């Protein structure tokens, strides 16, 4: 089921697997154009995504961590402020 979600409601939301183990927070959302609207393609989690989000350069932190990339169809976005759930058939990629 497709629904409209405001980006400000997603950014900094926690993500956990189905067992409740925390994976990270959503710091970046990648969308693609689909006709006259945009559809979320992937979510980027973790400190690497936060550094990308604010365009901080590598020299500030030394080695730049990579974001955790989760395909949009592998993440159940929950209502409210609770953690989003990464489904078991979905896999977070480094």
C-alpha cells in the first residue's frame, strides 16, 4: 500500500530488525521521480549517512564511515515515533 509520509517525520527515526536489535537512524532518504511525484528508493542509516547529509568532509573525522543502505521496500515505516522495522528478507548493505 502506497502512502504519503513527510520527510521530517522520517529523518532521525530509529531502525531495528524484527528481533528489536537497533541498526541505526535514518539520516538520508534517496528518492526517484515517478511521473509527477517522487518515490522513496532507499534509506541511508548510520554515522556515514549523517556525514553525507551534512556534507562533512573526510579530513574532519579521518576515515569516513560508509552509510548503511536499506532498500525502501525492505523497511516497514511505522506510525508515530517508534522504530521502523527492517524485514528479515531485507538486508542492510554497507
